[in-house]
C-alpha cells in the first residue's frame, strides 16, 4: 500500500506508518473536494454560456438601425434642393397623398354606424304586436311550442283580437292539461268546440285529452252553477229561500246538485280516488273519464276470490297495445256516497305499467250517470246524478 498523502510504501493498514493519516477518510475527502471542483467548473461553464448567449442576442438590434438615414439628412443639407425633393418623393409619401388616403377612410367609417340602427330596429317585433292579426299571433305562439308563459301570452292576445278564433283555445287547453289544471283545460276545449269549424275539429282532436261527452258535462255544469249565485230565486220553496239567506248554508244550496264530494290525490298528473269493493276491500282507483270500462287488477281480484268468466273476454285498447281481459262481476263498488251492485269489471294484470300503485281504473261505465265537476284547488271531485 502506498500512502496517498506522503507516498510511503507499507503493507495494507488503516493508518499510514509514516504520517499517521487515516487512508480511507483521506481518500473520501479527496473525492469530495474533486466533486466540489467539478461542480464549480460546471456552474462557471453554464454562466459563461448564458452570458455569451445574452450578449450575442443583444448585438443584432444595435445593428438594425439603417445607415442610410443619416446620409439622407446630410444630403438634404449639402446637396441642392432638387435631388432632395426626388428622394423624399421616392422614400416618404407627400402630406397631400397621406391626406388623400386617410380622407376616404374617414368618410367610409361613419356609414356603418348610421346604417346599424335601422338594421337593428327592423327585427324588433314587440312594438308591432298590437298590429298583428289573431292568426299571426297564433302562429308566433305555435312557433315556440314549449308550453312557456310567452307561448300562452301569444294565444291570449290572439283571443283578445278575435274571441271567436278557435285554434288558440285548443292550444291553451292542451297546455293547461299538461300542467294538470284540468278545469282550465276543459274550459278552453269547450270554447274550441263552440267556435271551431268541422275542419278545425278534424285537424285538432279533442279526444286526445277529453271525451266530448265529458266536455259537454263540464259545460252544462259550469252553465248550470253560474246563474245560481246571481239570484237566489232558484230556491222557490220557502225553506230553501231561508236556508240560502242563513249564510254558511249558501254554498251547499248553490251547488245543490252535488250529492257526493270525493277527495283525490294527484300523482304524476293523474287523479287517484278511494273506493270500497264488495263492502270490505279498500282500494285505490285511477279516475279516468277516457276509459270506457272499469278495470281491476288481477291481484285484487284474486284476493277477493272473484270468479273469472272465460267465455266473456274483451279487448282493451291502451296507449301501448291492445290487451285481452277477462270479465268478472263485483257484488258492489262504492265511490264517495254512490254504490252500484252486480257491477261488471275487466280483470287485467297491470304489471310494470302500474307506476302509481293503484288497484284499478274507474271508467265511464260507473261515471256516465253522474255530472262531474273537478276542483283542483281543493283536490275534490263533485258527483251528482244526472237528471
């Protein structure tokens, strides 16, 4: 082993026998000092490179200014005026030519601003709505077709212009039906049937929303109850006249035809009413004036032990498809204060279509003998026997 510090030769050992240095630690210090030197050298090289690059990039801008400009200035001072004018014409434009170039631009720029107001005022149709016809207002609402308040406003304005124009009544009836405001919907459909031509009725099918007989019942109900609050001469008998004057009894007298009030629950735009089947089974039925026959679910029919009549089956038309149903007979069915006995019903497996979880559908075979009035504000259905 040769000592790295004093170069003394000796056998391998930790310490040098001549200078006493720890050989391993001394070598580590030498490595660290070399690394520091290389780091300093690298840093200086990078710094030198950046300085050279920075100074090299600054030199070109100093050489950018053209050398001919001071020569042109000296020529203007030393040479005759004639060549100076020639050089000025070739290098820089005359003031007159600059003015001629700028002047047309100044004349052109104001013209768009003067034309823009007239172009902007043309599409503004709101001030001109008062001069539109009922048909034009209806077309504007029809172009929206989004059941918005703006669409309703167009139809109402069309009715104000021409109260006998039928088409806005239909569109309003459809919108209010989708909003579950059935009274207001039926009111507008009645107006449509009153003022619409046969062509209008063929083009716009009211039966998509209400059967015509239900609208007729609604019209008779509205017209029948409207005169009663005006004059109480309808109550010709002495006892009835005194009851009307007594105060709180006046609502029942003004709606004397109503024999039963049924509270319904609104679910997804449908009306669900309570019913008692065979005197003991409490069920919920979908109140549907568009259904011709009352329907009962197969589960309820089995729980009641109803006998199916295989020989008697009917085909029911639904929105999705035609369904084959078997007939059964109930001992009784009670809705409100009205009860019907030996009442035939169609038994159907409602299945996945029954999203509202009702037990059946109350159809017109039960409701056709009653006058129907629906009050959405109080969630009430008023039934009274037809005269």
